[in-house]
C-alpha cells in the first residue's frame, strides 16, 4: 500500500472510531449536528470536501435519513455546509467556515468555561426539576407552570430564548427556595451568553418543546424521578449543540 493510501486509511479509521459512530437516541438530532461539526472542525472532512452520503451517515449514526437531512440543512443554513447538484453533487464543507460566536468582539469561551457553566446547570436544573416534582403544588402554581409551557411552545424565534429562560426559572421558583432562583438566574445568564453564539435550529426548538412538556407533566403528576430524567435528557441536547458549535 502506498504512503498516501495508508494515510487515507488511517484518517478513515480515525473518523470511524471517533466520530462516525451511533449517537444517543434521546437527542439524535442535536448529537448528529454536534458530530458533523466535530467532523468538520477536526478536519476529518476538510473545507471543499464532500461529506459521506446521507444514507451512509444515517447508518453510521444509527439515525433516520430525515434526521441526517435536517442536521445537514441546519448546518447549511448556519454556513458550514453547501449542497451541490449534478453528477458530482453532494454535500460539501464550505471553503470558509463561520467563526465561533455571534459577536467578533466577544472572546470565545474556552472548553473549561463551557464545562463549568454546563456542569453547574446540570446540578441546579436537574435538582430543581426533581424538587419541584416532589412538592405539593397549589392550583395557582400549577396554572403558572402550564402557562409558561404554553408560552414557550408558541413563542416566535425572536422571543424563544427569553420565554425558554422564564420557563426554566419558573421551575426553580416552584421549589420554594429563593436562593436557588438566584443561582439559577445567574447561571442562566451565562448559558444564554453561550447560546447567543450559536444559531437557533428549528428542529432543536421543536425537540426542546417536546422535552419541556415531558418535564412539566412529570412535575405536575408528582414524579421526581421522571422529572429529573427528562431534564437530564433536555440539558444533554443543549450541551451537545453548545460544545459542537463552540468547542
């Protein structure tokens, strides 16, 4: 085997072992986006080169072709990929990739900073969901939570992150520990600063709304374990996108 052929085989093995492996079922879309971003950023597929075919990616990631197609569309809209038709068509990595973050004047967050923000978020928000589900909520509290869920589910793209934040803070308020709400608010501010550096993806919004409903239903039915598990899955999806776009 030639040196070039051996190098290509080694690169293919790296892609297979590190990136082109099945994603988690709970956040298939978000994990697929994050995995494709890693493929691009690690140079497994260089600028100007084509991604594997949709059917091949779907097989390797163990997701549907629709999920792969929507992930590719989201990354195309964000400026990472471009589709070309014709005999030599396919999905290609853009020659010039977007810079991390939406504001060039704002320094990019380090991996350690991202881990710190998301690690604290896991502790605070999973605990809040579990504790809220363990409380006997008043009729007024139940109405407020359901209203916050409905507002988020029907929010415009422009209002989504604001109303999403309010829903999460409302869950914290239901715990009945004021200092927890303060910690959640501070952490959510840092989370939103990170979220402002990545695009809003329509599929992720729809998925988040489904997960929000699962969390709220678990709280309203008094199931702490299910509320915590639903919140874990929800936060994992956001974390996958943040690490994918910003790391």
